[in-house]
C-alpha cells in the first residue's frame, strides 16, 4: 500500500491556505522544569471547530467531484470529526449528515448542528454511529467521510507537522494524541519527510489502547471493550490505510492512565491557560509520567479543546485528587456534643479548607456511641494530605481515605 508522503501533504497545505488557522506553538515553562528539556505545545485546540479535524475533512471533501458533492457527505463522530465535516461541507457547498452517539456531549452536538449539518443520534458508541452512517451512504449515495482511514484525510492532518517544523525547526521529539492514526500518520510523514531523525511518538489512553496490540500483532486488532474519558481518541479498530502509515513511520505508541489525563487537562488549564479536552491532552499526560524521558526540544500536540463543561467540572476535581490537592475522608468520631466542631477546628488548624461536610449518627456500620463525618477538603498537595491524615490518626480518629 502506497503511503501518504511529503508531497501529498504539501499539496494539501495549498488546498488549506486561507481555510485553516496556522495555530501557535507555545512554550511550556512548567513542563520544561519537570522534564529538564524544552517543551512546547502545538495548539490545535485553537483551530477552527476546536480541533485539527477540519484539516483532513476539508481536504477530503475538496477532492470530491462536483457530482459527488451534489450527493452530499455523511460522517460518524463523537464530536470533533463531525464538526470538521459540517464546516468543511458548508464551505464547499455540500450538504452534511452526521451520526453521533446518544452519549455525545451536548456542546459537540450543538456545534455540529450550528455548522449546518443534519445530526442524528444513534447508538451508545461511535461503532453504532459508523454503521448507521455507512448505511445512509449506501441508501442515498452520499459520500462517506471516514474520520481517519483515507489518504486525503491523512494528508490534511499532516499539515500540522509542516507548520510545527517551521515554528520549531530544532524539535527532537513530537508527541501526538492517537486514536485511529490519521493525525499521527500525517504528522509522521510530514516531519520525517523533512527531518528523518525526529522521533514521533503516539499517546493513547490505557482504556482504549488499540495501537500497541495492533503493532505487536502486525495487523489491526479489534478491541472488545474500551473505557476512557478521552472519547476523541477511543476507537475499537484502526483501518488498513492508517495502520500502514503508522506502522511504517511512527517510532512508538505509549499509553497513559485516566489520572494522568485528568492531571494533564488541569495543568493545561491552570498553568498554561489552555482549555484542552482529555483526548487533546494525551501528549501532555505522557510528559507527566516520571518514568519516561524524551529527547528535547519536545513538542506535544494539543489536538482538541472541545470539552463538555460538566465533564470539565469532573475533570478538575479528578485532577486535583490525582495531584493530592483534593482529599475525601470518612472520619469516625465520638457521638458527643462538640466533637464535629473539634474535628473541623483541627482540620482548619492544619491549613486544609473544607469544601463540604456530611455528619451521620445512624450509618449501619457504626458502633453505638459513634458518628461518621464525610469530608471533602482542599489541600496543598500530596505531602499535606499525608501529614493531615497522620495528624488525625495521632489524635485518635479512625480515618478512611
């Protein structure tokens, strides 16, 4: 199978001239201190539609004949690809139909509709939406726009790599959030086509890690189950085109935990003022792993920023907990007047801040004469949490984290 190469990506860049934004590369001082090498972000979360997906979608639809565009296009998506297809189709005068799971984030559904697509909610996951989109294409003649497994899509996504090299010409390692492989396959072709010695590494969520198994097997392997907050990079099976591209050009694919993903989202928001969705922050999550070191300068691609505000609230709390700055405790106290006040005063003296508290005298597992206090606390970090629990233990309280 012929790979997508540098020249095809350069043609795609000409197609995208004036259509997509040349997103900035931003230095990240906090990660540079942590990693001991220069670290930068390629900010595709600031791209039109909030992710890199408009690049591949536009190139793919632009390549269609007038007759094909007249039949309309159809796509399936958890959100970002659907928005890219919707906007690209509108700009090129084609009607767009997008199938999304019923679990898709409401802001992504609203945005896809806002770009002019007809949206249908089908199934609990993208696989069912894909089946519905393919059936629609077969029944109506609409052109199916695959989210990653097409040379035109890969070429469009690869334009991220060309920009990155111009903005950070001495880059040594590029970290890329990886789902179906269209983005990393395109970036690897662009970067290695100009600088073959640059290391290109994909990053997947542990709960949806289709690439390590597929690369080890030498052929696409289907995941039977996936569970991750990073819906933008959660795929059950990669395609033949993207598999050939990634297996030939990408140096490695790493996995990161849900805790690392939430910490990465929080770091981007708090320290760099960047709103990034969990999938888009996967490359940052890889940089937070103490056991992994990369040659610098490093560039982490922030692939998308379309995050549901309700999910963001959960992510912030999850990230604070993972970073030791949010602590949930159950403390057993004597059921006597004033004991709750004494416990809260001790916690206040420790420097922790109470977020919420619930006091119960009738929990089924309590001994007679005891009460239980459930606490949510803001703390200064992991060491502070350890010191606080030790202090409560020393004071005679029974504490469960």
